[in-house]
C-alpha cells in the first residue's frame, strides 16, 4: 500500500481513494485471519 501510493515510485499511477480503502480493508482481514490461525494453534 505504501509503495502504490508513492508518486516517486508509481508516477501518475498511484492508487485512488477507493482502492486505498479496499487495500487497507484487505490487509486488516488478512492480518485478523493470520492472528486467528496463530491463536487456534494454542487452543
């Protein structure tokens, strides 16, 4: 997400606001799923 919002790297092809929201929601979901997997190993 940080790279795709950096104009120095991406030029005019940076993410739109909608893609930023979708990207951060996806990151949060993957993080929560990974944390749930780790917690399930100990239960």
